[in-house]
């Protein structure tokens, strides 16, 4: 199995296609397999790389909680690129992966040619911040105390995820079955350290104002915990466009793969032509 060595963990990856690289960064409740429909579509014209975050086998599952911070998630994108001798790439992230992609754009602007942040911002909005900080530690304990099958079913029926079950019952069932087999330790550690302790994206508003990398923000109109933050990101990032997908929840790339792929393809084309707009201050 191919792995890249990052700080404190080996990261499993898969790749397909040739051309300008795209790195796909998965969400908390999935792994690289959630990008299958994007890998098949974009690998026709791009070199596509998807990897499992630390804590998600066959990537390593470190015992040390300090190895799960959001900074590690951001730097893991850089580690994947360096390990595969990629100097510059488009980066596509969903939810937890979207947070990492945006932070990667701030920390490594020379390495990101374009950024897609889909469903980013859970727990960041001021209106839900206090509740999120209370909920996340309880969720972290649940993976070890209640087990993955129970937690997977609960996550799959959450208000922002039930949309996938309505639209694609087979895809939803496949996603839940995969989640049931995730590492409870890896999920718990990721939630306890990365998810529960990452700063709000609103805290980086001033830094985002200086971002010039082309950014596509994508969010479902039924992904209530992320809407407020995406409006902030659209206002803060001069180079950001915002696509709101109707009747769609959190897993936007799984719920509406054709629409998602089309929007991302158009975005990449504009970014590569140099026609994606950047607003003046």
C-alpha cells in the first residue's frame, strides 16, 4: 500500500490520471472513498490524489492526541504534495477537509493553485460556537464508549446528512457501512483534538482578506451550521465565489455529484485561464 510520511504518521493515498494535480481532502465522517465520483471524473484530465487523514486506516492511528491538531491536518496536505514531488496543486476539501484546505491556502499560498472548500465551517459560526464546544467532547467519547456502528447510524441520520438517504439510499447505506468500520480510536482522537479544538474560521477573517488564490466555496442550502460562515468567507476572501446548492445538506459532493463536478470543473477552467475574478479592496 502506498504511504507518504508526515509528521508523526504515515498517510495512505491513491491516485489516478495525469495532468495538473488535484489533492482531495476528505471529511470527518468518511475517508478517501467519498471522492470516487470526483476521481473518476477529474482523472480524465488531471492527476488526482486522495488520501486518508491520520486516524483513518490504512493511514496510521497515532495514540498521541497532540498529533491530531488542525495544524497537522493542514501540514498533511503539504506532506502529501512533497512526498509525491508536487510543487503546486488544486486542493479540494469537504467539511473537515475544507477547513484544512482553507488553512493550507493561508499557510502555503505558493503551493495552492486553486481551492475548493465544500461544506466548511461547522462549529465556526458565532451563533453556534458555544454549543459546538460543548458537544464535540461528548461526541469524541461516544466513539469509544458507544462504538462505531451506533455512532455511524446517529451521524447518518443527522439533520444535515439525512438528505443523502432521501436522494441516494444505496449511496447512503454504503457510506454508513464504511463508517461503521472506521477506527473508534482514530475518530475519537480526531474529534477530541482537531474538531473540538480548532479555532473558528471567523477568527481568521483578517488573514482571509489577504488571500489571492482562487477559491470556490460550496455549501448546501440545508447545511444550516455552515451557511453563516460561508457568507463570512465570501465577504472576507477577495478571490472567493460562493455556490449554494439547493435542497442539499452537508455531503454536497455525494448528494449532487454531477452538479458538484460541473461547478468545480468550471471553476478550475477559469482559475487556469486567469479569468477567475478577485475583488479589489
